[in-house]
C-alpha cells in the first residue's frame, strides 16, 4: 500500500483521456561481453539475470524521477512482470499468466551492488505472493484509477534467458520470427531476449500517445549501458 499510482518517467505528450493503444518499438543490443558481466553479477549476488536487469531498469527509472534530491533522494519504483504458474489452475487449458508487481525503493545514493541486493530481496518476497491474481491485488489495494492508464503498473519487464527456439530439420532450419508490435496496454515494456551469440536483444515498446521514439531510445541505451 502507498505505492505511487503512476510511474514518474516524464511524458513527451499529455496522457489522453482516451488512449489509442498505438505502440512502436526501439531496439538495442547487449553485447556478449556485457551480458557475461550481467550473469557474473547475478552469480556474485546469489540472484538471477532477471534481478540484475530489473536493478538496472529500476536505477534508470529512479534517475528519471523528477523532484527528488539527486544525491540523497529515494524513488518508489514499481515495475510489472508476467509470471506463468499452473498452481491452482490444473483444471484450465492453456498457459496461466499473472502480472506480478515488483516495488523497489531506490536510493539515488546507493551503489549498483546495493540496488541489486535490494531488488533480489524484493523480487523473492514478491514471488512468495505470485499466486495472488493481479485482479485481487487491484481490488484489495483500490489504487487511484484512471481510464487512460493501467492500474498499479504501467511499465513491464520481461527477460528471456534462453535464445529463441531454432530447429534443424535436415537441410531446413525453422526459427521463431518476431511479430510486429503495433499496440500495447502499457506505457513502456522492456524485453530482453538472449541471443545465440551470448548477447541479448533489448527492445522497448512504448505508447505512441505518450512518448517520442527518442525517449524510448534513451531508455533502451541507458539500460544497456
């Protein structure tokens, strides 16, 4: 309770009363050398690649929070992530996916190592409640609602640690092709997908009602750096 109703990333355009849902994507590349350091950082902190990427994103979002002391201020950062779990859904057909809200108070005075440790602990605590449906969370917390934004979380993070499936069928190769993204229910969606060369593709899907491509590009580059 007490989480901010909306993220603090400055908008390039005012939030419309009726969002169009139109979206676009900018891409960046995490080199194999940088991703190797990400994985080493995860191991050093007894965490996962997701936790290190989450820490990097949280640090970037905190740095974009206006109106707080750049040396001593603390930003309340809430990011959502899709979480697949079949527990309690044995009678259902298909994949059961829940939205898990991850809330982290990021001090701008903290080192990145400290942020990783904090994110690890907060993510593990959130996973203990991953079975709680997102709709139940919204009903219980009753956050301030607005028809033009998603409740509780407007920024999503997804990390795919394994490269896309690739099949060799005796002279023919079958691989997954990314679908074009034209619509999104969220303001920003950061997706990290491992590559076969050891690096990763980083994409930022942004709501065209709210952000310019340059803003999304700056966010993608900041996460990669």
